[in-house]
C-alpha cells in the first residue's frame, strides 16, 4: 500500500470513528421535498429508528417522519438559508419509527449545487428532547415560584391590614 493510500485509509477510519461517536447523525441530502439523503451516519438509527440504508436508498425520506406540523416551516427556513448561501439552525420535532416524538436540533449548509439548481446540503441532527423537557420543567417551576411569591405578598398585606385594624379595635375595647 502506498503512503497516500495509507494516509487516505487512516483519514477515512478517523472520519468513521468520529461519526460513530457523534450523539446524533451527520447527513448529506438534496434540498428537495422531504430531503432525500445520499449519506447518513450510523447515529441515524438511534435518532429516528431507521437504518442508514433505508434513508440512503430513499425507501424512507427524512420528511416522512418530520412532524407534520413542522415540515412546512423546516422546508421554508432551509430554503431561505440555502437561497442566501447561509447556514441554517433549526429545532423541530420528528416522529421516530417507534416511541414518542422527539425534539431535534439541526445545523446544516449548502455544500454544492446541482445543474438543475438544487442545493446539496450537509449537516448534523441531534436529539434535544431531554433539553426541551428540562426547559419546560424550569419554566413550570418559575411559574409556581411566581405564584408562591404572589401568595406570600398577599399574606403579608393581609397581616398588615389585620394589624392596622386590631389597633383601633383594641383601643375601643379598652
């Protein structure tokens, strides 16, 4: 094996190791309806329940399990960024093969253009469901704390009014 082949092989091994260690999936797709994928890393199955071969063969398209209420907005934002030649960053829901829906964070950009004007995108998608759940819990706890503070203020006001009323009543009683 020549030196350049060895270097190329080592670089490919390193890239595959990197992809295996990512908490999500790297991808390459066309910016067409439902985003047909030509490459997805192994993290695909853990993320969405589909094997990389299913997406790469386009038996299943990413948009097929993007939450139906999010597809249009994701499409609009990706197309707008692609048209401006800017990277995009999104949060949206997917409906995996099994289990409840997940929130995902995606960042990608145009890396090439086909002759017909279709953008070729590359990016990364990861599960942020636990982050979203934690944010919701924090928000709920803040609301509860604000309610407790309002009750505490009301209690202090009630005590002050009671004190103000008790003074004249005590004087009258004497």
